[in-house]
C-alpha cells in the first residue's frame, strides 16, 4: 500500500524563491507518483511564518494546483516553531512527512533514498551532508566545532544534519508528546527513538533570495541547542567553583608562609589579575545560570508554540 507523503517547508519572506522551489517540487512529486513510490494524494505544505512580503499570496495561488497546500501562522514564530506547526498539521493527513527548507539547498533527489529506507521499516531518516566543501573555512570550522561541543555536552545529535529528514506518522505523534517551549528539533528528534537511518546528499547553493540565518541567528541557535538539551554548563560552573576554591586555599597558604618568613611584598599586579579573573568568571557563571532561569521562566508560562491563522487544507 502506497503511503501519503507531505513535504513540509517553513517559509519566511521567500517570494523570490517560492516559484523556483514549487516548480522543482512539482516535478519531483509527479515523478514519485508516476513511479508509484508515494500515494497520488501526496502534497507539499508551505508554512508561512508571518512573512512581510507576498509569500502567502504565492502560496494561495499555488494551492490551485492539487499538489500544493499551505498553512499561515498568526505571526512570526521562528523556523523551528514554523516547522513544528507544519508537521503537526500535516500529520493529520499524511503517513510520512519530509521536512526541508525553501531554499532548495537540500537535494530533493535524496527523498528517493528516504523512501527506500522507509520501505526497509525506518521510522526516521536523516538527510546528512556528505561534505562541507562549499562552505567557507570559517563556517566549516565553526560548524564542526559546534557538533563536537554538543557531543561533549551530552546532546545526542546527528553530525552534519540540519532539519532535512523523513518522519513517519507514528514518529511525529511521538514527538508531539514533548512539551518543550524552547525548541531544538535536531536534538529532540533523536530522543523519539524508533528505527532510524541516514541518507547522504550534496548540499546545493541557494538560487534566489537571502539566507534567513545570518551569523547572529546562528550563534543564538547554537546557544539554544546547548541550553535546551544539556545541564552540563551548570555542572561545569560547579566544578569551576570547586577548582577556584582549591586554588584560593593554596594561595592562602602561600601568603601565610611568605608573611611568616618575613618576605611579604606588595603584589599589585597579582591582585589586579586575580580580581579581573574572578570577576570575569562570576559574570560568565551568572550569565549561564541566567540563560537557564530564562528558559524555566518561558517553560512555566506554557505559551503556545504557534497559532495557525489559516489552513488551506480546511478551505480557510
């Protein structure tokens, strides 16, 4: 029995890219249906994340084609929430869901590999970049360092995987049981479990529009990933505190011995360096703790992750 596939694509100010993306995906969906790999009622679901341009207008026009549908959020909620909104809406209609970005940097031909792994019984299939040759040295180095840091922090994450993946209806319904407000799907999805697999692909260049992830957002996303899924930074502060306390005891003994033998010398530079070092560590520690307290604050409010204003599947 053929499974119904929904491809969920978050969109924010993508009026330049959408026509190109829609054309490529239309051809892909028709090919997959002709080859009897997916159900004829399969669709592409665009999620308008509060765009300020003509993104939603384009989506509504595309809806006249049977293979396209769309969801409009009441306001901009960010990439992860928009992705989740599309997945949670699509799960009502689909048997399998593929999530990807609107820029076509993720090779749509990898979907064939996803479906092959799905046929083998996999509930989750990760799209993984085969290389980072097209990245700048800075981006390649920071990305590799970030994945290693996440691993050391105890976060389970697939190396070189973004949000290009296939999930079965069962896997998405399991994901719905996670109630976090602070979202980092790359770390949450592996927690779902079930049988998983990896499909490698070569990442393409963006064909139109601008990247929605400048350096500032990437850094924020990186911090979100660590603090949402690991408490090791707080434990690190605790161990650092014990270490500094141990050093202070040694320094105290040294000062007393120096005073006892009459060699006490005013150490202005040592005092200044010590004050700056300890002060910096205190501010860093307070900042890390504050990040966690802020997340606790947001979680206790239990605000909705997204609010759907329009759903074209329901004729709105």
